[in-house]
C-alpha cells in the first residue's frame, strides 16, 4: 500500500507541481483546442494560451515577492 500511495503522490506532484492553476489552465487549453479541432484548425490557440498562462503566472509570482 505504501508503494501505491507513493506512486499517487509522485503523479500528483508531477502533474500539479507547484501551482494548480497552471495545471488547470493547460487542461482547459487542451480541451478547448480539442473541441475546436472538429470544425476549425486551432493550431495557434495552444501556443498563444501557453504564452498567456506563462505571463499570468509570472505576474502573480512577481507581485507575491
């Protein structure tokens, strides 16, 4: 049971990491891109979303200090 618990903690730390907001934004970006891919070619959406998420995260980190 200890190994299963350690495995779960590893994946939680790997996916969520330090900031759960970034993980949620990546999941939302992938979901929206996947849904839009059925009707339109949304290739610029994902890089733009990642750049905006990075800027948002850096702004929050710089305000905290």
